[in-house]
C-alpha cells in the first residue's frame, strides 16, 4: 500500500521531537476511521522498538521487528476489548485490564529499551478504567510510551485527553485523496470517494467490498418507500443483514442530496413528499439511529421506527 501523504506532516514532527529527545510519554491519535491512524501507530511503534532503525524507520529484519511482526514482542503491550472469564469478548475496556497493565509496566523492559503500550479503542475504556489509567499518565516510567487511539475522542474524559500529545488526522484535500486512491488501483475513485464522504481509506475499503452498489440500493429502497412501494419490514431485514451502519450512512447522504436538490429547485433523487425541514429532521434521526446501533437496543426496532417515519 502506498504510504498516505496526509501522514507525512505528523510523521516529520514526531521524528523531529525524537531527534531532540523530546518525545511525549503519551500520544492520542484521533480522527475518523479510514485515515490510517492505526497503520501510523504501528509504523511508529516499530521505529521505537527496532534495533537498527534507519532514517527513523524500523528496519523490518532485526529481532525486534520480527517479533513485532509475529505479535510476540515482550516490550509491546496491546490493550483492546479482551475476553471475559467466560470467553465472551468484552464491549468495553475495564479497570482490571488497566491494573494488569500497571503491573507489567512496573517491570523493566526486557530488551533494555522502550516499553510501548497501545490502547485501542481508547474511547472504549469505562470510567473506572480511565480513572485507573490517570496514575500511569501522571507518573510515567522512563522510556515508556503510551499510544491511545480513538475514533471518537469526545468519549474520553478531559483528564485523559489533556495528558496526551494529540495527533489529529483530518480528511485530506480531494485531489490528494484521489491521487492516492488511483495509486491503489481503486476503480471509479471519484465515486468511491464521494460515497465515503471524502475519506480515502473508507473509499478504498468500500470499493473493494462493493459498497457503491449498496449505496445505489439504499437510494432505490428509500425512493420506493417514498412512492408507497414495498414494505418497510423487508427493507429492515435486508439492511440488518448487510452492514446496517453503512447503509444508514448512505441513507443520510441521500437525504442530504435531496435537500440540496430542493434548495436549487430541482427534483431530488428520492422523490420524497417531505418538505426540507422534515428532511432535515429525518437526516438527524438517521445519524442518531446509526449511533444507537452501537448500544443494546434492538436494531430491527430502531430501523423500523426510522423507516416508518420516512414513509
């Protein structure tokens, strides 16, 4: 994969701080999923742990790089959702995981260099876990680097955010994103980028998964329901069975296109009977529903309520 050009500024600044021996003890990498912050973090971790770094990059062939590639480096601790005692994956990062982390960091580095911790997704820490992490952030050990990754940093307490050096990944200019997508041999790069709202990483992923066809299907479903054809229950079942959150993203896009067309006096793609104000309210409802799918509420009921209000 071509290295994303929108990483270059962040990378250069980190390397400059490293050369000055002024690296922070904690980094918080934030921004929409799809912009490569996890690949950026892995690249940086490898450069820190590498025995023979060259120009700030991991060599890829020393013992440390090979252990990292195998996922067995003793000085790299990766903290995620983890499993409960009954073997079921957790839906949050809990305080016991942070306490175990603190115990591990109390021991010396096995290779005599950096100890690196990645917490991903950091915004999945519950309140007790976040509070427990504060002590580690406030009293860092020498040559310990904590790297927190969050798609939704607003869910993190301000006390955590304020103790980390923030690296924020923004959507790149369209020309830069398109050039990168074409370098990745993405078919119909412009349409894919539009579908992904300007996010090149998502555009590449969705193009490979056939999401452009799904986007058109969502528009047809909404247009049919607006015209009184089909059943909302059938649409709900189809959406639930195949990437419901992404389908809601496309539904919100289609609604926004409808509003834009109305404001210039054109017929919208969905032929909805709603006025512009009602469309705006439904757009907001779509985004609330997409967020609610992350929680414990039944997805079929959420979607049925939403599509019933559309019809």
